[in-house]
C-alpha cells in the first residue's frame, strides 16, 4: 500500500515539474555513455536512410530498456528513499527525450522517402516552394527584430532565430533550402555557417623561421556542396616558403559531401617583426561565402652571437642602423665581426645564400649578398686626407642587393663585348682573371650591360660605399693603418717603384704586384668583397654631385653632373688618400684608362 501511495505522489510530482525542467543528459545503453540530447536532435538531419533506420531501432530499444528500469525501480522503492526517487525522475526524463528523438527520426525518414519518390523537376519545384516560404518567415523575423529595442541584443536575435528554425519543418533546417545570405543578413554566429573555413597553425612565429598552416574547408550541412574557391592573401611582411613571387594562393574546393572536409597546407616565413593580418576568403562565383582574418605575430629573432642590448639599439625591424652611438663605440674588430654575422643572418632570414653565381648568356658572375642598412656616407671633418665633396650624411640602403665578389674580368668582358681593348697597352698583361681595363662608362652600358640580364647594373655610389665600408667607420675598411694597405689593396707601392721604376709611390705600402693583380688575391672586406680598394677604379651609375646634409634613402645621383663617379683607387695610385672608403673621383663617361674598370650589382628583390 505504501509503495502504491509513493508511486502516485511521484507521478503527481512529474506532472507539476516536467514543464519547468529542461531535458538533461540522457543515457544510451550503458549508464556511463552520456551524450547531449540536443546534439542527437541536430544530427538527425545529417543521417542517410540506412543510418536513420539503425538509429530508430536503437532508440526504440532504449525506450523499452528505460521502461523496464523505471518499473523495476518502482517495485523496489522504499518509503523514504529520496535517492531512488531522483533516479526514477531522471529515467523518466530520459524516456521523454527518447520519445522526442524517435519522433524526429520518423519525421526525417518520411521526408527522405517523399523526396526519393520525386523526379528532378518535382524536387526542384518543392525546394523552390520551400525557399519562398522561408523568405516570408525571414521577413516576418526581421520585422520582429527591427521593431523592438531588444532586437539590438545579440542574445535576443539568436533566440528569435532559433524560434524561427524550430517553426520550420525539419527538412528546411537541413540548410540546403535556406539561402546562404540569410545567415549573413541576420548576422548569425559562425557556428551556423554551412561551408566554413577553419585555420590550424601557430599564432606566433619567429622572424626568419617558417611555420606550417592548415586551411580546412568544412561542410557542416546535410547536403553536398561544390563550386568553391579558397583564397589566401599573404601580408607583404611575410612570404610563402618555396614560392618567390605569389602573394595570393588559390585552391579549387572539390565537391564536399555532408560532414566532409578538404585541407590545404602551406608554410609561411616571417620577414619583419610585428603583428600582421592575412586574408582568407571562400568564394562561390563572385560571392564571398566565408572569410577568416589570420593574424600572425612575427617575433624578433636576433642572431645568438649578437649582444641583446646592442641588437635592440641597432636593429629597427627591417634593417641595421650602423649610425647609432652604440655601434660607433665598438672596436673595429667587433664591427667587422657583427657585420659578418648580420650579413649571414639576414641571408638566412630570406632563405638566400651569402654567395651565388649569376648566369646570363653563358657568362657566370660571382655575387655576394649585401643586406640593407643605414650608414654614414662621406667623412668627418677630422678624417685625414678628406676632400670638400665628402660631406658626412646618413644614407639608408633600404633593400638588399647582390654585389660582384670581384671586378669584371678580361675573360667576362671579351666574351660579352667581343673585344679586348687592353691588348698591347703598357703595364697590362692578358690573363682571364685580370680585371678588364680601358673601358669607358658608355662602353659598359652599351657593349656589356645591354647584352646581360637587365637586373645586372652599375652600383649606385651609395651602394658602393655602403658595401665597401661593411659596417666600419675607419679611413679604410681594414682600419687606419697605411702599412696594411698591401694586405688588402693593390696600390702603387714600393714594389711598383723598385721593380716597375714608377717614381711616385706609397712608401708605407708593399704588395707583390708591379701593376695589375688578378682579382681575389688579396684580403676581402667584412662582406667578403675583394679589391674594393685598389687594383682598378670602379665605375658607379651616378653623375657626380654635391652631397646633401639631410638623410636620404636609396640615392641614385642627379640626372646630370660633372662626370660619372668612380671609386676605390687603383694600382697606379700613389695617393693613399684615394684608398679611403669615402674618397670620390669623377671622369667623363667616355673616358678610358689602364686603371679604370667596373664591378656590377644584381638586384633581384623586385622579383621576390
């Protein structure tokens, strides 16, 4: 009798409270298999006929199981067993949920059977009719949202959207019949997108290091999707690893069945520290279906060999500032060491070699990588040997470039220009590795460069001095010593005086050569360039003009001037003042001589 009374009270309790309580977790089969009821309901529209049949049978079995469980627990219920009462209540709720789920499954099966019986025309007509009804419901929904102050609330809008969907037949919620722009129009959240982009990869990468990213296109709807194109536009401060030119990559997305996805991978290399946004778009025709901003933080990644405090003072994020007081306080040995490290580090950042061979028309040129930087061009008023046209000023060489490791040789010139203008000239010996001489500026332009890759050119005067100094502030790139000239530069020295009977010479200097030396036989500067000082004067691209006092970026000289600039001194020079890094000279562009040659640069950064 007591058990019967308890059961009647329990049923009354269910009747009063069931409407107020929301369905909670239900259990399928084993008690420990917990799954969200709402997820089960949503997943119904994604199942095919076979899966629905299996799900229906499984749900019916679970309802039978719950009925037995409830009946068994009622029979064993004690008078004051509140714990068992709560368990019975949970099982009753589970049973209610299972019955709702069973109803949805049967409704979806009926829908699939009905659509399978239609031919293509009837199906298209049915979908068109559904869309028209949905559009009417959408318009009604918009009026409700726009006419209410609550409509400005995202929470209210989402709730109203859910109400709209729940009022539609189950087949409408399959999303295939819903116009995609409805979601955009209603500003529905990301999770309501049918075909969407998901990006996997790190948010931070180190400068100069590559990180792998996966772009994934997912179909979350109940029907197949196709005809999409995925676009990835990279920020200018980054590049795709292994791809030199493209800033936008595109992939065609093949047909995606319901709940399927397609993945595309790429590697991104960070070039400049900072926070940068890449654009990822998914389009269908001219219409943007989804977009994801991929924000990547590129963190500074200084060379390990550089002191951190010095790096912070000299590195601006894109180039090295060799004009800072901290840099000028370094010893010559330290300036050379850190310049070489910077050169190799920057080449590594861009995934480029420090040295390379450039081939054009079967001719090879050895080139050296020169990183960008700011330096003091000209000389200070205290420097011995300076002239009045060397006004000191800051110059930014903003882009890396490649400079000839050696001066242009007789072999290279004769193969391209098909001439040997130095033949039978005094002091000049013929050999493949001697620098080409008796070549004017106009000859270089018309007879040599005109037949080579257009990216090969004269260096500008600023590029020449920047590459010559290689981070140093001393008179010569090896320091201030006249005695060391013979180790780095072929000049008119004691050897030329004693063996060549040349009257004027530099008495402090001695090298093994009477006149010209073959290229690359003496010591290089910090960048690895040979004979930047001595051997032959080297043509530059600029007309000779006075310097400005203001800072300039990538100067190229004026459109006209008093002669073309040549730099570096020569084997015939008895004036050590001409061997300074800042020393300037000029000559008519038609001028030629036994100590006048050229060194080329190669600029490929515009093609990267």
